[in-house]
């Protein structure tokens, strides 16, 4: 398959990958990976796949049906079987082309295109200058919303995003889901979302003057991540705009609300829900590895009798602020 036949993705920096293997690798480094990761943190999507019950919201039901089973943790396999067909463009972007005068009467003119008459009897520099002047009036320039012109089954909400920010939002949200009672600033500290906001010394002593700034920054990531997830459930990503969901929302209708709550909410008596158990099975080890990497203790964590190995669980849970 040559490059012109390969799928085209607006979310890839290079748009097209040369092989299926490179395509999966490129997808893992793209915005599509974070769409997949966020959806895997949705209790609604999880419950729908766990039970086969269809969500009442048509947009969520469409996502559940299209994205397949997200309970598996192998992105490359999911991408090959499902993801690439969801995000590939139905048509490639149009290119600048030369119109043939003898067949001009057969040409289908498009209001989304600009048609010019270019005299070939003047200098090329003059042509380019005049072309730029006309184009600056007719074209939106950097304001052009490329995502809006997508023809993929699931379009990106915007091309104006930062993968680093999406990644930070994701890890803060995952941390909160696994440890719902830990202070927000401690999440930011463990994930090192802003290393310049140093809140503790090597002995675990808290430097109180720094916690407010880190709490505010991490809180913004968490706030936006929750909206990002709600939009992702509805097939819209990446989008951090506020979306109002009632506390009485019943994503599976009144008939299945009790069953949904029992499966996804821990009880006041401390009984852990099936959703929480799944999250811990899938992500507790991943979060531990990520925190050890960000705090530069990955090597020490491998030592069976080392202090880091003894302290890291309490450190992650927020029980202790000392790690090394």
C-alpha cells in the first residue's frame, strides 16, 4: 500500500504513517491515545460493556457501540481493530490544482475554493505577492478550524490542544479516582505536575508556603479533566468546556439506576464497588510505576528491602510524605 492509499489522520503530526506498525506507534503518541485513555476511566462506558445495558443518551450510546470493549489495556490491538476506522478521514484534504482551459466548462466549481486568473507575463515575485494579498482576505489563516472540516467518523473537537496538558489532566483524574480522599495538592506533588512548586523536603517535611499554588494548579487540571471525560463519553474530544450534568442524572434510566449505582459507587460502610475494584486491578500498579518514575526512584523501587519499596504505598495514599 503506497502513501496515497494509507489512511489519513488529522490527529497525527505527519498525517500518514508508512506502515500499519508505524501507524500504531504514531497513534500511541497522538491525541487519539488520550481519547482512548480518558474513555477507559468512564464508569458509564465501563458499566455499559460490563452489563450490555444501553445508555439512554444517544451520543453516549453511539460511543459505547463504536469504540468497542475498552476494558482491555492493549492500545495497539484496539487501534488496529477499532480505532483507525473511527478516526481516519473519509477523504484527503484538497490540493491546489491547475485547471485545464479546454475542459473548464466541465469543472464543478466549489464555494469552498478560491479561483484566480494568474498572468504569466509578470515576475513570479509579483504573482506571489498579489496572491498572498488576495489569500489574506479570502482565507481565515491561523483562525481556520481544521477539525471542523474533518470527515472522520469521530472528529477532533479542535486541533488547538497540547498533549502535555491532556496527559497531566489524565493522570490527575486517575489519581483522584483511585484515591478519592487524598488532598489535591498531594496529587500534584506525587505526580510532580509542577516541580518548581516544591512542597516538601527530602525528609518529608511540608513547606506550607508552597501548597496553595500547587493545590490551585492541580485543581485546575482535575476540574478540566472531569469535563474532558464527560465530553469524551459523548464523542467530543478534546474539549474542556463546562458541561452541566445533574447530580440526579440516570445514564441508564430509572430502571437500571440502582444497579448502576451499586456497581460504580462505594458504600458508606466501606464496601468497594465492582468499578473501583476494576480500576485498582487495572491502574494501581501503573500509577505506582508512574509516580516512581516522576520522583526518580524507579531503580530504588526494584530493591526488595529498600526504603522506597517500604514507603511508596503510604506515600501514594497520602498517609506519609516521606519516600526516600
